[in-house]
């Protein structure tokens, strides 16, 4: 798996993107609906940033900003590091480890095509197990 091209490892789904004017609340709802932890921020076809669940927690919620009045352009990570879709998946993991983040925008021919995450390193069965464990912890905490 580590030697496989990133395009083979990343989740096969439509690019989740918004403009810098997209409100944090809308971005979070779209991320939840797709069960992903990041949204790419585009101006036209140009990647200008990435807004992750961590950005929302630290830069919006913890800072006391209103998610329904704050655009993602104000809290995104600007000019993110990217990786080419044909690079080996192991290279993406190395970049994420070195830089200390879990989501890495993927480009092909200079155009953003998606995001690869550290979670992609889990095989499907292990990923499902991890998701189920998280769901159970969440529901247990509500009791």
C-alpha cells in the first residue's frame, strides 16, 4: 500500500471544496455529510487553502467566533502543502508526519483533485472498526 500511487489509495468521491466566503457552519455540515475531516478552499480552480476539523475547533470554536458568521477564508490554513496524485502513498504519509497534519491536498496536473488523510492508511476493515469504536464512545458518553 505504501508504494501505491496516492490516486489509488484516496477515497473515490467528488472533490469537497468551497470558496473563501463559505461559512464555517456550512463547511462543517458538508464535511459531516461526506464523513470527511477537511474541505479544500478554491478561488476558481486555484487552491488557496484547506479548512480542517482542527481549524474549526481551534480557530473558530475555541476562539469564540460564530460559525454561522465566519467565512472559512478567515480561518483556513492558507497555501497548503500539496502532493501529486502519482506519488507513492508512503510519501504522503511522510509529509503529513513531518509537517504534523492529517490531511494533505492532492493535485494532478496542478489542479486539486482531492484530499488524502492519515486515515487512508487504515485498511477498510480496520477503518470500519475504528469508526464503530468512535460511534460507541460517543453514544456511551451521552448516557
